[in-house]
């Protein structure tokens, strides 16, 4: 290990354990919210609600465990572009799904 690598490792702040425990509690509560929303009859809103919950869970994991908010700008930019690409893919898939005609099952 070089001296520069040792200095860069020593310069990084160590996150307290309490932060990870709060994130764990938040992720578990969002998991319970996701499981609970599956029992509600919300129709099309159920999908929207579960996607919003999954975005919240993903942003928590990315910001805390992947350090995308404290990292370099390039890391943040790549994360942002990934979300934009995911949004484009979801929009295209939903537009394809909503424009197709309903075909009844053969059985």
C-alpha cells in the first residue's frame, strides 16, 4: 500500500454506527410499507405507490452505502444518468403496454 493511499484512507471520515442503524430502520419500515400496500386494493395506484417506495429505498441505499452524495461529481453524474435511463426504459415499456390491444386468453 502506498503512502498516498494510506493518507486518503485516513482522511475519509468514518460514519457512526447509529447512522447505519437509522438507515436499517428506515429500510425495514419501507419494506413493511411495501408488503402492507400489497394487501390494499388501490388499483393502478398500487403500482405507483410501490414504485415510489422502491425509489425511496434505492436512494437511501445509494446515498448511504454507495456514498454517491459524498463522492466525486462523476459518481453522482453516473448515478443520475442511470436513473434517467431507467425512467426512459419504464416510460417506453409502459407506452408500449398501454397502446396494445387487449387480446383475450385462448382458454
